[in-house]
């Protein structure tokens, strides 16, 4: 039997649900649910606010709540519902009497006008105001773009006015950014048109979420820390191969000024009035893929339970959350919710992506290899107690869902079906009770995958062999030279950030299940000295998406009453 | 005797004055000074707000207040203080018991990091919060950039996906924008790097204030009007020479969505708690140079006196205010305050710009030719009663100021010294009384310089001969062809927008005073079909500034308490 979500009326679209939501004024929510006084709230309209950083620093002596990390098995191209599960779980915790808060990434605006539509949950597990969150929200992404692009302008201005630092223009790695899908800006030549227009050189734009400034904002723990990190950014090398930083260009102060409001976390709510911090949204490949440390820390001081999400599957998101975010910010998750779906299990069990809606218990069983590897990693490598959320889709049969739950329990892991997308928080109550039980048992003891003092290569080997099941790591010659240069410049102590496909434990997206013994080949190495990690790129990484032939922008409009339509 | 502003303590900087201001919470200001209920206010923090457009539309039956247009004689490079005079006059009107509101342009962020510093008034005639207003403010400029750049991305995406509209890529006039001074983006080539990166072509970035979207936002009278204007934008021509609009590309709906919040006027206050609408900031050369119609209309419904400013001297700003803004929005100024300075009079009387601080009564008298021409234009051509504000600078002597006042009165024009920069509103009280008297006499009867039905060439001749004192208008061949094309495409009924140097009545910035009999040569014609005017370019127009060798960005920073410093 499938869940009949289409009867008696068609299931409404995300925007229809969101626009008919009854939103509590954010000042009331902040006061009643979190005890935030009006003076500590910086409103952006009546349903969005930032929480003042000076006020948040007064909470430092409070004990932290329990941190629940939501991660996933290796996803299908459609995604397995980490955001909806985070929202549903937070709502469910509140329903069973716990003071919960959810902390999520801010959506990027560019993809909204492309294919994807919004990214603020879905169905009855959404954050609102949905349209605002998906578009300009509180201006954070615009501030990041301004800070990023001011530094870029100052680099080219330095070249134009005599290049006192002796920058080798061919080594400039700092790109400009825009929060749109604009493929024509991927490869450009700037500075054309004669003497007064600067120095011609090859360049390109990335989308805002790919900016190191985004990663910096998300890892900074204070305004002073933000300023220090911005100053550390390496943008180029001199002709004598010395690194050139934003500090060398005198840019970090002005960049900090542009980001001073953006650093404060944004408070909104779920459809069920659970407080939600939506703040920062770095890529999960070339960056760490988690919302801001400022938001998670604020949530931990204000809530007893904080549900937060890490991008992609647990091999990428959970590993980076532990090794980058927790290492930098001193966070310790109490439990890891691993989102699994019947569809993804069938996919990893060998079913083509177009046929995952058909019942296939054998494939579900076969796909368990993927989920089992993630559970082993979460428990055995990262030291976190896993709890599986089986995020139920309309096509799932009861027999399939039961099989997943039984297989997980066979592994000694709690597992619960969850129907929050259709039902809201009530659909995730069993999951919430399971999470609370797991935390009460207190068996999580977070461990890093590698120590700071290991070489960057050894760190890569640790992640590849312990998390990915690989046998070795190989470096292309250019990547190895850059790795050696980065260590020689004193950045060998940094954690690594693997840029790998989310579709497989290996670097080959077509290898489903739990491949073993493969080689992880690093073809490019990038230093993010301000963010505080070294990116090891193993495949093609797209940092500027394009629009499709029929972009969503064609449908997005205002109606006669000024309401936004077509944003799904 | 000069005014001794340096005793007993040094005169504080603009940011020092602004940061020590006692700012009334904007919700209180809105309620107490303007009767705006809390539900009609969209707060951005505690000192900035937007006023809800649906609520403003409920005021349509209220009578309008008196509209005071602040304009100026031909300025020196330093500017003559229109913004400070607007602020000081509004403060003074409130001091003498009138319910006044000031409506001004939003500053562009780019120049803040270059040479200029802030642009929110100065001294004790400022709007606050000064730092916010000069930087991201309420996100309007970011929204304009997003809407502008989404259309640009959709143009290149259309080319990439087969170019069904048959756009001739060489004819694309729609540039991307960024709100920074970034000379390296003036001339670029995009779409490089192979098939997946689109179609290579020459392109360039302008600064946000130069975008037609900025002019559109400032002239739109409703969300529906905004959407219509965005659809009308002409971005290119087909290979068969047909115009291609944003509507043809299906972009106007999504652009409107991006601008829906930005269309609502921003409410802040002066240092003396006079309500201030700061909204929109189009260039005064390739655009009309006034704050938004939404803001001015809102102010006219909420205040008995509305002081607003038009860019550059009266030959440009006042003419465009009447012929473009008032024509489009049905506004009728009751009086025109013409800002004059002793320094500018000496400059037009032949004194080098570096020596205008030395007393020179003869030069002041000689420079009156310039001011007299402006007064004659305001009165005789535009039909508005002029009142002269002599914006006093520290170096002015009493004898010089007296001479200016006497010469104006000899012309039958009220004139008042004003010291609002040093003294705040009290320094402009005489001016305020004079403005009220002039309006009570009721002699203004605004007239357009030309009628809609005249050809674009005849409109140019009307402005050049009647306002500039020129004998004729010449068109370079390319400009004439474009003019004819624009008329053939059905836009001949639009008003014109002259892009001319502000330094002279002529197109030669070195011709001071009141040159006559010159030729105005139009070298380029640009259609702004969405904004609703045709730009006639007579000189070099810089639409993307650069940073200087030592940009202000080097000084701008946060201090240990998180306060912004170095923004002057």
C-alpha cells in the first residue's frame, strides 16, 4: 500500500502551503520561544530578524543544548530530504515538549531562477517566509558579494596603480561573484579598452555561495575573528612566488564593514512556529556545507535541542562538519540523524533512477550496503550515535519501509519512518522520541578523522581510506606541487575539505553502493586560508551554474495583488 | 570676518556627528511625526523602515503638501550643498512649526570606498543612520543589481539555447552592473572557455546607479507600473533590426519579484528628527537624477511641506525634474530653492578653483551671470518661483554674502544666507520663512520646456536654446541615425534626458558664467524605453568609476567595539 497523498484533494505546492501559513510575529516568537528581548532583535520586516551579536555574547556562560546533526546516505540526484527532515524533527521535538531550534543554510538565489525552485524545506516541513528566504532575505548574500567584489576591485586597482606588491597577475585566484546562474561569466577577459581601464587579464565569476567569503562568514566566531580571517585570504602570488593576502591590500577592514550586519544570525520559524536560524550557505564541495557557526552557537545557547544539517551524504557533510566546523568552533554533536529513503536504497541496490518508484524489496536490501557504510562511518569513525530517519515518499510501500527499519535495527541502529513532508511535525514524532532516547543514553563521543599535525596528504589518506573505503590517494603533478607550496607557506596544519561527488563513496559518480579499494585522485588543490581549510578537488566542480532552456524565471511573477507566484 | 567654525574645538567629522546622534526609533517617528501605524511600517532594524505600498495607496484621496524643489547654480567640482540645504531647510521648516518631510536620493556604495566618502548630507545637516544609508541600507541597490543582472543572464542564456528571437549579439546594449567602483569591468569579453560557457561577445559592467532599472524604480508609480516598465526595456535588436524587449525574453515578472520590496520608500530621519525618505538614486546625466516618485508621492501625502533635491545645476536637474519626473508623475513644485555659494560665484566670475576661498567681491559680482541665468530659467522657462539659498562656507566673508543677497533681490528674487551645515536647522530658518512666504504668494505655475508631440530633435532644440542659451543642436551621424530609428520604433513621444556636463551651460566644462550662442553636439543617443526617456549624450559619460591610488577602503574599518570608522 502506498500513502495516498493525492486524496481527497491534490497536495498543495510548497509556495501555496507557505503563503497560507500563519506566521507568528518574529518579535513574539523570539520573546516567547527563546527569551530574546526586543532590544536584542534587529527586525527585517515583521517575520524575519537578526539577533544582535553583542547580546548573544552575554549568553556565553549558559550551558549548550544538545546538537543533532542531520546527515544522509549517498543521495540520488533528487536529494533525500535532509532539510525537510531537519525541520520536521525540530517541529516534532517541540511537539513532544522539548525546546527545539533548527539551524539551516540560506538558499542561494541563483538556482531559484534556474531549475530548482526554492530551498527552504518542502510540503509541511518548511521554513517561512518562504519567498523572502529564497530571495534577498536579510541581505547576507548581497553583503558577501560586495565584500568579495570589493577585494577583487582592489586587486585590479593595485595592478592599475603600479603594482607595488609585484603581484603576478597570472596567479590571481580571487574571482568576482554574483548570486545568479550566469554561465557567460565563467570565463571572461577584463581590463579591456585601453590604459584607463586597467590591466587586461583572464578572469571569471563564481556564484556567491562558492566564495571563500561565504565559508569565512560561516566559520567566524566573532567580528574580530571575521576580520582576521578576511585578512588571511590569499588572492595571488608575487612574481617572486610569495603569497599576497587581503591584508597586504588593506582590504580586510572595509570587507568587515560590509559584512558586519551579515554576521548576525537570522531568525525565522517553521510552519509550526519552531524557531529557525537560517544563516550562511557555503557549497558542500569546495567548502564545508554547513550553516554559520554564529547561528549554531546562538541556537545552542537558546534551545535545549538544536537540529542542524550538513550538505550531501555523511561521507562529505558529516565528515566536514566534524573535521572542519566542530574543530574550528568547538562543537560536539550528541547524535547524528542519517536520512535514508527507500528510493535511494533501491538506487544503490542497482535500480535505474527512473524506476525507483516501483516496489522492489530485493533492491532495498541490496542498497543497504550504502547506508550501512554510512552508519559504520558515523559510529565507528566519527564516534557519533546514528539514528536513521526513513523519509517517506508517496511511492514507498509499507513493506519497503518496514524492511529498512528492520535492517537498521539489525545493525543496532534506531530507525523510524517519518512523514513530516505530508504531515508536519506529527509525522516525525517517533523519530524525535528516538533521538531523545539516543541522546539520553549518551554514547556519542565525537572524534576527528585526523589530527591537525598530520601532513595534508596524510589527512587526505585518512579520509579516503577510513571514510570512503578507498585504498589510496593519488595527486596529479600540479596538485602535488600546490600541496607542497601550501605546506611550505605554513598552512599544513589546516584541515582538508574534500570536493568529491556526493553520488558515490568513490570519485566516480556511477559507482553505487559501497565501493572499496578505489583510488581517490586529487587533480587540484586550493588554499582557503581565511576559511581555514585546504580544498582537495577530485572531479569537475561547477562554481557557476547556468540557466536551463526554460528557466524558472519565465514562470516567476507577481499577481495582481502583488503576491509572488511560480516559485515552487 | 569669516565664520569661525574652528573655535573653540575642531569641527567634528560627519561620521562623528552622525554616530553621536540621538536617533528616534523609526516606529515612534513614523507614528508621531507622520501618523503611520506600526502595521504599515516594514522595519529594517530600529532606525530604518520601508512604508508599505498597500497602505500608501489608501492615502490617495488626501491633498498633497507643498513640493519644494532644491536645485542649484552650476556647481564647482566640490558641489554647492544641495543635499545639506535640503536637510537644513526641512529641519528649519519643522522648527518654524511646519510639518515637513525631506525626500532624497540613496547614495551609491561604490564611491564610498573610492574618494568621496558618504553622501547623506554633512555637518549638522545629515540624515541618519549615516553608515547604513551609505552602505547596504535596505537592500534596494542589491535588488536593482539582481534584477538588472538576471535580465543580462537571460539574454546570454537565450543566445546559448539557440537564439530563437534571432538577436544580433553585437547590438546588445544591456550591461551587467555592480555597486562598486571597478574600472577593470568597463570593457570585458564574456562567454569564453568553450561550448558550455555560452556565446563569446564584448560586454561591460556599469555601476548600479547607471542601470535603467534604477531609473525605472524611481519613476514607477505602482508595482504594476514597475512591471510594465521593466517589460518595455529594449535590450538589443534582431538581425532584421527589430527591437528586443525584456518582455520578449520573459524576464519582467521575475525582475519585478526581485524589486517588489525595493519599490517601497525608505523612511529615516535627519539629525533633528525630521522624517526623511531616502529612496532611489539614478545618475543625473544618463538618467533624471531624482529620488523615487514613490517616495515623493508618499511624502506629499504625509507632510505639508516636502523638500526634494534634483541632481547637478538647474539646467540639468530642475529641467529634468519638470520635464521627466513631473511629467511622468503629475507632480507640481510650489517653489524652487536655488542653492548658490560665494565660492561658485567667484568660480564663474573667473577665479581659479583653488583660489575661491579668498575674498573677491568683483568676482562674486561677475559670477552672478551664471546664477542669473538659472534664476531666469527657473522663473521664465519652468514657471517656478525661485528662492536663493546662499549656502555659507567658512571662508565666505559677510560682505560677499551680503552682495549675493542684494544682487538676487535686485533680480526680484528672495535670497537668504544659510548656515545649516554648522548650525543645523536653526541656520536655515530665514530661508524656511522665505520659502513659506513665496509659496503663500502662489505665483508658481509649472510649465514643461517642450510638449510631448514635438520631435525628439525639436525637444533637444527647445532645451538647448531656452535653457542652455545655445543657438543650435547638432547630431553626429550615428546619433542622428539612432534618433531616427527610435522615432521609427514609436518612441518619439518620450521626453528627452540630456547628458551634459554640470560645470557649464554649454557642453564645454571650461566655459563658465553664462555662455551663449554655442552649439550642443549630440554624439550618442540611447533609448530608455522602460524608464520612459531618450538620452542625448553630449560628452564623455563615465558609467563605471574607478578607485584611486589610495582608496577610502584602506581607511574604512571596524574598531574594537564593532563601530565603523574611517567613513567620512
